[in-house]
C-alpha cells in the first residue's frame, strides 16, 4: 500500500496538521476537522472565513460530517505504510503534518539517480527542483522555495516531492494532481474527484498500471473483466484504427492537392493585383509629374520676367551713373563758355525715377494644383477605409481571422506620426550622448501622466509568438495562462519554453508609451529585440542581453536584465512603459492617479524593439490598456 502515502497531505487538516477527524467541508470546497473549524470560528467570530482560501461568510454555514471523506481517511489510516515500506530517501512528516518544512538556509540536494531530480525550477529554469507547490502549481529549487518556508502567507500551501509535466497532470476542475485512474470512465482523476466517482472503483496510478501489465502477461481478470475480452476489444480497435489510417492518408493527399490549387489560384490573383497596382502607381506618378510641371512652368515664367527686369534696371543704372559723372565734370570746368554749353546739353537730358515692374506667381494656378492633389488624397484614403471596413464573406466553419490589416495600418501610421513628432524635437547628431540622454531622461521622469499619454500607442499581441500555454483574447489585448495547451500553428517566432508573447509591431525611433493591467502575481512586462531566443532558459525575459523587464513573482517584484535582478520596493497593479528609441532608455512606472518611477534602463539600442509579456501561474492575466 505504499502508493497511498502521498495522500498524507491531502487527507490532513490544514489547521491541526493531523489526519481528518470527523471532517466537514465548507461551501468553498475545503475540508477541515469539525472541532478545529469550530474552534477557529469561535475565536474569531463573525464574519466567518475559510482558513485556507479566506472566503468570507456573513452567516455561519451549517456544516455536516463528510461521510465519504471519513471512509477514505479510515481506509488510509488502516493501510498506513511502515518505515520499511516507504520509498528510499522519503521521511514521513512528523506528528502527521501535511508536509515537513525545511529550516531556513538548509540545503536538500536532489539525487541524480532519482527521476524527480530532472524537474527544473520554474522560477530560475536552471536548478533542480526540490518541492512542488500544489497551490502555485509550480516547482521550486531550494533557493526559490525559501519564501514558502519562511513567509506565513504560504503556510497553507501544501508541498510534495517534485512532479514532472505538472501542467498536464493537474486536474482542470480542482487544480490538484491526478493520482488515481477510474476504469469505468477511462480517465485519471484527483483525490477530490473520488467523491464524484464513489460508485466506481478507482485505483492509484501505480496500481492501475501494475494491473494492466499483469493482464497483459496472462492475468485472468482486469477490473472485473476477463483478460481475453480486453484483448479482443483491443484487436477490434486496432482493426478500426487501420481503416482510419487509410482514410487519413487519402485525406492528406486530398488536402495537399487542394492546397496546391489554392496556392496557384492565389498566385494568379496576386499577379493580377500587382499589375493593377502598378498601373495605378503609373497613373499617380504621371499625375504627380504633370502637377509638378505646371508649378515649374509658372516658376520659369515669373523667373524670366525677373531676369528681363533685372537687365533693364542694370542698363538704367549705368545710364544714370554716366550722366552723373558728366554733370560733376561740367561743374568743375573753369571756362564759362564750355560750362554753359555743357550745362545746356545736360539740361535737355530727361531723368526719370527707377521703375520696378510688379511680377508675381499665379497663386490661383498653384492653389488649384495643390487642392486637386489634396482632393485626390482624401478620396483615396476614404475609398481605402471603406474597402477595409467591408468584411469579406467567410466560408462556413472557417476560423475567424487572426490579423487585422486595417488596424495594423492605423497602428503603423500612428507610430510614424509619433516618431516624426519626437524626431523633430529631439533627434540631433548628439542624440545618443550620455549627458544629453540623462537630461532628456530627467525631463521625462518629471512629466505627469497626461503628458506621457500624448505618446500612447496601441499594442496588439502577436499570436504567432504566443507560447502554447498562453491564451489570447479575441481582440488580442489580453493574455492569460491557458487551462489546456492552445493549438497554435507552428511558427519560427513562437516561444516554446517560456509562457511569453510579444507585441505585433516593433519600434525603431521616436517615443512610445503603453500601460498594462496586471491581475494576480507571476506576471512580467518588458521589451526585447526581435532576435531574442525563442527556446531554452535563455528565452526568459530579462535573462539575456536582448530583453529588459519588471516582474512580479510571488510576493516580490524585481527588474531584470542579463540575469541580473534588482529588487524593487513596491508592487503595482498597472505598469506604464515609456520607450525612447532616440535617446536610448526605457522607464517602467507604477500607475495610479499619478505615475511613480519603478525602474529605468539606459541602453544604446541596436535593433528594433517589441513589447514583451510573461504570464506564469494559473489565474495570472495581463491586459493592455486602451491608448485613449
């Protein structure tokens, strides 16, 4: 009966840490000794709370003895294993405690020969795990297990030896490990499911596996049926599956052929589109050349008039200069006869003031050309918007599209507008100098939240990068831990080791700001290069040289880069991210009515940057806030 000893934790009261005595179950589904719960509620009084999940009841619930759980505990106590029957290296909990806590700083090295030693810590993704928490549904090494051992907040979190493939083995209904097999329903269940399967004959996984192997070696009965009947059923199933394989092969060939037909049809359509757009581009280019030619001809016309006026004025100036010199020369003559003769001659020369003709551009012509171009642009944008707003007909049963071209086009336009605005104000040859960067950084730190929201951009999550454990909402602005792995298509940009997802668009220049709402712990927000790894421990945000983030894990919040952790003094339910590509820094703010600095990184960015997000434990959710 050694397979029953892991139930010590599940069949123990979390108040007295002893096996249940006359257990009762609260409306929230947690069980305790009747006497322990009565004493706890009597000492605290109304309102009454569940000691495990802290659910609150204004009126004291009427609880009854759980007869099924009593029978399970009684059977477990009768079959309690002796020390000789316990697995090698396992020490039973003292005093019937739900689990044994290790003293602070104590080391419990995992055995290399033990299969659980191969379970990796879900926090550091490096060290071997020593315990698995059944509330956090995560495995921890000795260092990262310490909060569970030291903090009173984790006192009610049951621990057990490391469990591999934890997410697949947990019960989706009760969030507990599935340690039993129900032959009547043909499924693995947890110990809480035993109540629903009390009319069945469930058995621990090890016992069910041993029974199956015994029947395969010629056992007479397996779960109440002769082994020959089981063999006959399996052979019949093999025959049916062979037929299914043939049908699948034919279907695969049909799919390939249809795929090729679709590819050829789309190629023809795309070629037609290229020709049409080439013709439209040629028409627009011709119109552009014609409009520019009109402006150039008007400029040449006015310029030629200015040239003519310049030559006339130059000749007039020369004549006036000669007349002035002759007059001055006559005044200096001493001979009266010569003076009078010259004066009479000069007096007859007429002098007129310099006249500058009025020459101007034909503003009506220029205005008409520019207005025609603006009208064409407006109509073109209106037509494009109308064509994008029309939803194409979808074949029955087709999946909804995962990309939104028009929204993506708006995002690209918005990003360019912000980048141009920021570039006009800040881009200089010394944009990356450290002294200037520090000045700009200080200026942004002093800005209020409304001033930061002027740089707000809309962030959409890219489903082609999402890990299979990350579920995305329909509008691709919410990411959460999936109850079951998502059936995403294979993609080279998809994360395969860490439950992460990136934004759809990258930023190369300008200033950009977005806010993220965090629900529960075990979430991370940051930025990364598009070249960041997608698999292995090095693909975790902040654990490489290509990403920067702030992360909330359990009760601690930290800033990470190059595997270097900086512990931050406070938590935040909403995080604002301000990225300045021109001056090379990213700031993380805790957002309330105001913004408070959490951490800032100063980096000489060398690649385009993507918004990046990480979610881990069950219930962890983050939502990208509206840019408005």
